């Protein structure tokens, strides 16, 4: 009887330890996919790549800007379209944190951007919280909220 109980105990230990490994592998894969989407988003903003942005933004995207305004996908694409007066030099994400919730991911990060506006270099630093949802086997942004970070001499 004790051998049977011990056998069941070992079986449960191995079974229970297998579940977190599978979840961790799935989370790692999803986390890497979300991270890749964030990198594509940064590149698309820098390059003003409208096709890539259109693919990353969900149709029902809602954005709350640092000044409290809101806009949808159409308006965001309009803001990011190529503009002869504005050149995006760089978009760098730092302090990226990804929290997975099944087919949803909450991302927080610090973004440092540099623009040339009317011939003058302009740095902009923002913190953001973005929500991505996996739809049709790809991660798409459904919500974004930004907050401006004051500029320092090191930025």
C-alpha cells in the first residue's frame, strides 16, 4: 500500500512539474512574438511604413495621447504618414515589460524618439502602456496610452 501511495505521489510530482514547463515555453514564445511586434512597430514608426503600421494596428484601436485626446486607427495612421517637414530619426524602446494574459499582452515601456522638425532635431521621450491581442495568429495593438517624460540633458 505504501509503495502504491509513493508511486502515485511521484506520478503527481512529475505531472505537476510538467505543466509549468509547457506554460513557460508557450509564454516565452508569445513573449518573443510580442517583442518582435514591438520592434516592427518601432521600425514602422521610424520609417513611416504605412503597410506595416496598418497590420500592427487592430481595426478597433483606441489611443489615449499624453494630452488626454483620443484617436482611432485611421487618425493614428494619418498622424504617422510620411511628412516632408518631419523626419523620424530613431525610435528606441527601453525598460520593456510584457505581461501575458492568454491571447492578450500588456506592454509597458519607455520610448525615446528623435525627430527632425523644420531642420531642428527634437527629442521626445514617452512612457506607454499598450495592449496587444493575438488575432489570426498575429499580435495586434488594440489600445495605447502615452505619457510624456520631461526631457533631461542625458536624453
